[in-house]
């Protein structure tokens, strides 16, 4: 794909296989297992290539077991690839693990990089030593992060006493104290309530914009993707099923649109445009549906505006989440005809 | 509130510390979180010292010497007390790596740009310092008052013991570290841990001095590193081993530190390659 000079992560033909023993069950089976065992190879990541540009905010999505975390582990240098090449900000992660670690920040939603028995503050102090963050940078970073994430009351609390959402705020801070160029987030919003999620999203958006940090985000929450990511990579059984901008995903996969129109009270006329289906109609409200291959949104709207007195108009398209769900469910080809039923009125 | 206070509120950190020193300090601090465990530890130590000194007193049956024993009764009591104190001073977390590999928590350590073995070693030192201050020193004072343990007179005994203790501690640390590395290859390392525990209990000299083993066994025990952990420092401290023999044993200890250290370092290199992080 794009291998411009602007890229900060490059992945070529990357694979990671796991060998899994197929144990026989039962008493006789477990004795047989002692002597002979059959192994199968699981291709967790199967020959994928992509490159990510500086400042990108990439959503890395896929069903459970698709290989997302496996990829993130290889990108952060804690898992050795079976084959293929990775370069992250000039380093091969599993070879220059420590060097790579200085350039990246990592949050694994189910884990914490803070020290369990120590107050949050002490963990930050350790991270400052570990990453040798210069005094001024550290001060500026800490003050900014603790203010935006409202860490004040949490700083003296031992990590094991924090709630999930509180801990996540501290973990995000921990990942950013050394001002990394790239931030890897593996399900950072897992288990958070709606308010906390919103909070984290706003924060990540700010980090991406203001610090120009490249962010790779793994999540099952499609609202995260829709709200944050300029680009989506969809993984399906270890292979890339889609890679492109979030906008392009909609253009590529969704040809169908729906329009909801509210007419002025005294306008009781109907709408009839070739290739546009009137799905539902009440006295003042009309629901239309059409395929963009037949007629453009613009044409439909302008024709309606000419003929009727419109009070309100709303254009609907399916959410990214529904498109992605469709890609998971049907594979690439079938999803070309993503239908609108689920999301549209 | 004064403006100074507000300042410390927004930036509540002291000056930056060198990383491994900071690990030592934080590990020390971490121990304080477990006050209950601490008191149990002290009581446990006291109980063990009481049991072993009583046992030796019973064996010596009031006499000053014992048939077949190179120790006088008073030396024997001192041996029991100090071997136990040294053992307590060397208490360390011995399978943290195994636990972290099983839970996958090790991934969070591996994303940090530090030497993992050095980080663990620093944490062990912090823990050990904590044990010295909070267990060994108070227990030593109690033991000197309550049991008939005798402190050495010659300053050289203290210097030699200090060296022997550091080397013995290093041997134990490296053995523990090496065994815990097995977790990179085997998901279940309990049997290895059990074997290590058995070898340590029998041959470190923590419970029975090596002198009491049958003559044919002594050269064999000298071939494995365990007696250099507790037997050598304790014997030097109570004056059972002195002079040139003490120096010779210190040298052997040093050789063990380097040999085991080298082996562990190689195993560590291989373990890193082997690295598979469990869990999602
Ligand atoms: N250490 C391992 N040993 C064997 N198989 C593994 C190992 N780690 C991962 N796998 C397998 O590789 C596949 C991909 O796992 P991975 O954790 O990357 O999925 P994921 O996309 O992160 O899924 P989730 O959304 O559930 O977190 C799964 O089938 C998993 O069972
Ligand atoms: Mg995962």
C-alpha cells in the first residue's frame, strides 16, 4: 500500500502462527496425550501488509480472535513474528525492543502498567525515571494530563483501589508521560460507562490533534471508531478485509441512502422522482430511499426543493459499525450490498 | 493555603532519580503496604529461632560438646540463630516471572525500556533492605537477648561475613531467577520449584550445618552451589570457618556467582526469543 516517506509504521507480509496441541479428552485420551500429541497451526496473523502515516488515527478492528492483539504485541516488540517485516519509527520492535519502547505508549485495556501496590503518583515517578523524561517536559506533561483527566484526587491512591475508569485515566497518563510518537491502544474503553467513554474519546482526539501523536486503536465499540478514526483497518481471521479511510468505507460499501422530509403544514402533495422509492408517507412526512448509483443525493434534494415547500430535511446513511458488522458477517464481496434496513427509519 | 502548598499540589514530585535506584526505593515502599504480613513474618522468625535453638539445646542435653559434632553448644546455638536470621534476610519473591507469564502481566514489563533482570534485581534489593530493617535487625536484638547467641569479636569476621552474605545472596538470587525462567518453556513449573526448595532446604545449611552430613556426601554437596548460600556466611560469622579456608570459600562463592550468572544470562537471552505472551 502507501509507502510514502511520511509513514511511521511499516508492516510487510507479517504473519504470526501459534502451535496449539489438540489434546484428546478423557482418561485414556490423556494417557495417549503423554505419548503422542497432534499439533495444529493457528494463523493468528496471516500475511498482512500496511503502512501508517504520521499523525494518523487508525481503527484496528475485527471480531474476537481476529488477530488484533497479536498484531499490537508484535508492533510493541513483545511478540516475535513468525515471518514478515515490521518497522516502527525506524526500529524493528522485537529486535530493538527497548529502543522501540521509548517511541511508543501502550495501553492494554485489561492490564495496567502501573504498580499495583503503589500510589498512582509513585508509578508516574518510576515512569519518569524509566523513560528519562527531562524535568521540564515531565512537569508540563504531568500538569496537562492530570488536569485534563482530572487525576488530582487519585494521585495518592494505591492502584489496586482504583475503579476501572479511574485506572484507565491513570493508565492513559502513564502511556503519555514520555510524549511518545505513537500510541497503541488495545481496547482502552472496555468496561467504561458512557460518560467515561466520552471523556476518553475527547481526550484521545485532543492528543491526536495537539500532540500529533499517531494512534492505533483496537476496539469493539464502533462508536469509538466513528468518533475518532480517520482510517480503518478491518481484520478478518488474520487477514486484512478492508483498509482505507472511514469516509471511503462509506462510499465504497454504502450506495444506498435514505432521506427523511418534513413538509410545511399546508403542503400535502406527494413526491415522485424516478429511481427514488417512497417508503413511507404521512400527511407532512415522507421517507425516501434510493441508490446512489442511480441518482445522486444532490439531484434528489434539489428536485424536492423545487417541487415542495420543505420545512426540514435529514439524510441518513448506515453507521460505520453496521457496515463493519456486515463485512464480518458476509466477507468482502457480500458487503458491497450493505443494506440499510437496520439503521434507517 | 500558602502558594507553596498549591505548587506542591500541581507538581507533587521530587527531583528525578536514576532508574534502578528508583526501583529499589519503590520496592521498599511497596512492602510497607503489607503491615500484617510484616508482623506475621517477625513472629514466624521468632518462632523458628525458638524451635531450632530449643532443639539443639535438647540434643546437646546440657553438655557443652556433643559426640561427632565440631560445634560447642554455644556455637551451635549461634549457628541456629544466625542461619535463621540470614535466611530471613534473604527472603525473596522467587517466582514472580512465572506468575507474570501465566497471567500475561509480563507484557507490561516488556514494553518498558529497561533491562528486565536488572529491574527485578533492584526490586529484590528493595525488598531485602526492607527485611533487614524491619525483621533482621529487630530479630537479631531479640535473639541476642533471649537466646545464647554470641556475636563475633574480631572486626574481620564482620567484613568476611558481609562479603560472604552478598555472594551467598547473589547465588540464591541467580538460582531463583534461573529457575523462574523455566516458565518461558514450561507452563507448569511447580515441580521445578519444589525440587529447588528441597535442594535449598537440605543443602543450604539453613537447618543443619553441612558438617553433620556423612563424609561421602560432603564432597558431593560441595559440587552444588547451595551450601554457599547460608552455610558459608553463617559459619564464617560464628567463627567455625576462619582464615585461609574462609578466603578459599569466598573465592568459590565468587566463581559460583559468575558461573551461574553467565548461565542465567544465556538462558535469559534464549527466553527473550522464546517470548510468547499469553492472553488477549
Ligand atoms: N499464546 C497463544 N497461543 C495460542 N494461540 C493464541 C495465543 N495468542 C493468541 N492466540 C490465538 O490467535 C488468535 C488471535 O488472537 P488475538 O488475541 O490477536 O485476537 P483479538 O483480535 O485481539 O481478539 P479479541 O477481540 O478477542 O481481543 C486467536 O484465535 C487466539 O486464540
Ligand atoms: Mg484482543
